[in-house]
């Protein structure tokens, strides 16, 4: 089961849309008039489009009565990687909602974005966006999805969606899920979900799609980061050496992860010469980082001997 799937209550007549996965093997289902109820997963069954069409014309005639407002699946936009074999995967954009979604999917980072797919996805449809080699996983880079939402009816305006994702092997290959619309097994990542539930709750309670590493509102990374303490704090004169080093290292780690998340190729850290403590700590962390290709002294004519250039994978 996935967010956006239409389900029926096993011991009732209600139908609705899955809107959220909750701890304790519970799903939240939106039924009539936007009313949402928590239900045990074992108490709901998927409603397939074929089943709905098959029985549409055989309902007994009924007296005309007021209709409840239409139940609309508002969430369910995904990226899915479906294995072709053990060496290759096919990327799909999946629309498991009842909205039409014009979108673009790009790969890379400014100023070198590469377009992978673009168009308008009808509700409950998908679009292939290329094949990807597993051996190149660490160099796949950042995927950016931009999307709008439209329905042929009076509707409440929805904000445009922009989501950046960079996949990590530790989470990407951990599980495979049923991919909605295509009904195949693959690696599934939701783009339009709400704030993720804690990882331990997800592991214990649901089979839904794992969250990719999303980049909500990260600032554009700088090419050069100055780690001199006077650049980082106005109160540096009141700080002891350990506090200074801690702030410098936290700034370094945050800037490095931001650069990696945005697909930046290089970043330079100015650490000065001093007694070499900061430089030693930086190089120790860089040497163990899985996304650092190499690091070296930056251009001496520009930075002297007090800067390190980092090349990112």
C-alpha cells in the first residue's frame, strides 16, 4: 500500500484514500467530506481500477439522493527505480494522485542541470525517465523535481512543488516496495509527503515508501568557506579553544554536506596556518568521508598555505 491508493474498509462500505502511515501498523484514510480516520492496515483492501470499472454498471437503481463530496487523492507523487537486472535500473516518475501534474525532472547542479523528463502526468499514470547503472550509483548526483497541480474542476490552489533528492546507498538499497500504478517491485521515494515519521517508527510500523534524503531549504553552497573564528562569531574573544574548534568543525561539516547535497564539484576551506590543529582535524574527517574524492592544499598564490581544496565525488 502507498499514499494515494484507493482502499475499501473490509468490515464496512466506506471507500477512501490513504493519506498517511502511522505507527502501530495503522493507516490514515480520508473518506467522505475530507473526514480522516485511522484504520488497521489489515482492515482495508486495495480497490483496483479494473474492479471499479467492472462493477460500475451493475449497481441496482436507487432513489436520487445528495452525493457526498468527491474523495480526491492529493498526495502520491513518487520517483521509482525498478531493477532491469542486477546492473541496471529504470527511473520512473509516478503520479498516484487524482491531479494532473505538469513537471520537470533534472539531474545535476547549477549551472549544469541535465533534463531527464518533462511533461504533464495524468492522475494514476507514470513516465519513464531513463536507465541508470548501479555501478555509477555514487555519481548519480542530485535529482530535482518541480511540479504544479491541476484538476478539471473548481479547486483550491496548491503551491508549486520543488524537491531535491540525493540518494544514499544505506537507505536506497535497504528495501523494495510495490510501485503504485506500475504494480512492480522497486525502490520508491515519495516527493510530496508530509514531515517524515521517525525512522524507528517507520521500520516498526509500515511497508510504505522510504523517504529519500530531501533537501528542503538549504542555502546555495559557497565556493569558499572561511573558518577563521572571527568570521564565525562576534563573541570569539569569550570562547575557549575547545569551543572555537567545535564551532569551526560544525561549520565545516555543515558546509561540506550542503555542497554534497547540491552536487557541487569542489569547495575550498580556509583554515589558516596557526598550530595546525584545525587543519589536522579537517583532513582526518575528509579522509574518512565517503563522498570526498580527494583533498589537497588550495592554490598557494591565492590562499597561501592555509586552505584546503576538496574534490567531491
